C-alpha cells in the first residue's frame, strides 16, 4: 500500500497553482494533491488537513502568506457559510478566465482536441442580483421549535444556513424571503425536519419543506410554490391571504406535495391554491408561459445572449429543418421558428410540453411541432428520423446526451449540431463521441449564466467533416 504523505489534522504550507472544477485551490505536497477551498492560484497558504481520500486530501486555510492579485473581499456576509456561491473571493475578471480555462481543459483532456477554438466568454456587466428563481429550504431552527427558518444549505450538506437576503437573487425573490420569514413565525407554520436514528431510515416530520418562487424579468409576474410533506398545512388559508396582500406582483400560489425523504425539491403532485398557476415572461421577442415544474433558464439577461449566439454560430436560415432536442417550454424552438422552414421540439416533462403548445399559440407560430418523450426513446427516435432535420440543436441537462440518441443523429447526418451545454465535462464527452462518428468541433462560445458560482454554460458548433 502506498503510504500517504499526509495525515488528518496535519498542518502544512502549500503553494496553490490551480483551481479545480469546484472552485477549490489545488496544491501539491510531496506530489499528493490537496484541495483547499477559498485559496487561489499564486497564493501560499498554511492549511490543516480535514479529510483524507485515496488520491487526494481536503484542507482548510489557517493562514494566508501571500495573496493573489485577483482576490477580492466577498460582499455577501453569508458567503463563507452558504453553499450557493463558490467564487465570490475571486474578481469577476478572474472568474471569467477560470471558466474559459475549465472548458478548454475538458476539451483537450476528454475530447482530445489539441487546440480547441474558444471565443472569449460573454460575461455580465453587473454580475449580481440576476436569478429569477429562488429555491429555499425551510427547516426548524432546533428540535424544540416547530416553526422554521429559510436559507440555503451549507456546501455538501443538508444543514441550513439562515439567510434573509441573497446577492444573486432578483429583488422580487429577496422580498419573498423577507416576507415569508416573518409570516412563518407569525402564523406558526409547522416546518419540516428530518429525524435521523441510527440503524433506521431517515424520517421526515412537520410540513413546509421548500419555497420556490419565479419572477419574470420583463413582466415582473411572480409565482410561489409551497412544497409540503403533507397535504394539510395548518393556517394555509391565512398564509395565502397574507401572501396575496404582502407580495407585489404575485400572480399565483401552488402547493406541491413531496413526502419522500429525498433531496429532490418537487414531488409529483401539484395543487392549485390561488390565481395563475404559472408566470409569463419574455425573451427577445417571444412571450412564454412557464409552469412550476418546467425548466426555465435562471439568468434571463444572459439567456438572450446565449440563444442569439446559438442561432448566429449555426447560421440557420429559411431552408433549414431543425430538431430542437431537450426543448423545455419551447424557448429556443419558438425563437428559431422565425428564421427556419420548420422546427420540431422534443421534451420529456409533460408540463413543459403543455407550456410549449400554449407558447406556440401565444406566438402564433405555424411551422413548429412538439413531441413528448425522452429523445432516446425508440418511438421518438423514429419520428426524428422521419422528420430528417439538416440542423440539430441539443440542450441537455448536466448529464449530457444519451449515446443512442447521438448515434441516430449521426446516422441522419445533419450538417450542423448546435450544442448548448451546462457542464463542460459532458460537453467534451459528447463531442468526443461525435468526433468518432464523423463530426468535428468548429468553435465554442462560453457564456456566464451563473456569476459567483462555478457553473459554466457554453454553446458549441459541431459540423459534419
Ligand atoms: N432548451 C430549453 C430547456 C433546456 S433544459 C431551454 O432553453 O429552456 C433541459 C431540458 O431537457 C429540461 O426541460 C428537461 O426536462 C429535458 N430533458 C432531460 N432529459 C431529457 C430526455 N432524455 N429527453 C427529452 N428531454 C429531456
């Protein structure tokens, strides 16, 4: 067995030379890798080893000896406690450079492209207060109290950090945090807690476990979902009344029931409590209805740039037949419909597809169709083959595209594939797979949709060789 050169609780001094994909500093001690949260490249730090794994250790900073020129004072008072942001201690210029490099490294390492063409990342002028969606857990403060507090989970944990203002959330969502904090207390709303007993399954008790709000950046419409463990929520009527009165631009309230002890926010059942069961919003020149269960990008200002970039690099025109795979509520589908002959959207979440049909009517687009199902399902693949697109857009979740789906796409041989990605490692993996099927990567454009966090969005053009 290889002797590890460090032990838990060891104190040592390290030079940080890189940042990993979680935004942690990377140092070496006798060639053994050590990850150090809140340390930056170029810094020398004394650390204490917290956890030891086979190939690496994690350590926390005890003392900074030299500081990076890119280090800034995090403006958020919760930053070092809350798991929501990871890069507030790095200048915004530094964050953008880090994200470009992350994509480049993955393309070199995983897709084995020697010199990928990466355009400069598109950042935000003001990288704060951008999120249109708030998803805040509610937990009891301590076991003797039933009423809960709101906040976010600490990194890699289900421990709640109580928060009443978040610097990456839009004003409307911060307002909801503030109002609910007081209402939960005033109306004694019983909140969720997880009971852990050794040797037994975790058990949830109490009721209110999450609040989820969405606000339209162009319309200002705000919608709130109360996620509860039980259908009954004591004082529900009073709570609804007060929320209606106290939250400006609130258009509707929905309840979602989730009684499973999982980290997934929503359960399957949605119940109408009051008003409109969605928000309306606009992106570029299209109007959309967005239901709580449907995906919608969280940074609308940057999303417009993302979609425009996708259309620009794919150079779509009126001769194109386009497949929009992973189409959500039909955002990309309906915008592209203005420019192309016809377009087919495919999406697995039923509620999102219902929204996309509605959105097709709102925007009066005749050359659009939508299909419900997983893009890799046999029946769906058959319809895609029949549609025979010459351009394909894909916008998958973090896990990337299914291999069966990519296989069929490569057999249809569309000239261009426009890939919208929220995870550079699966983007690189899928580009590698497409390379083996006769495609080449033309270029990648990173777009910063998630300032202050390590998340990276990019759009890539992949063409038939
Ligand atoms: N293009 C949309 C949605 C992108 S998010 C937009 O820009 O708003 C990814 C979407 O893919 C989600 O709506 C998710 O529900 C859907 N999805 C995930 N896996 C899928 C699969 N295997 N087949 C079809 N849709 C899928």
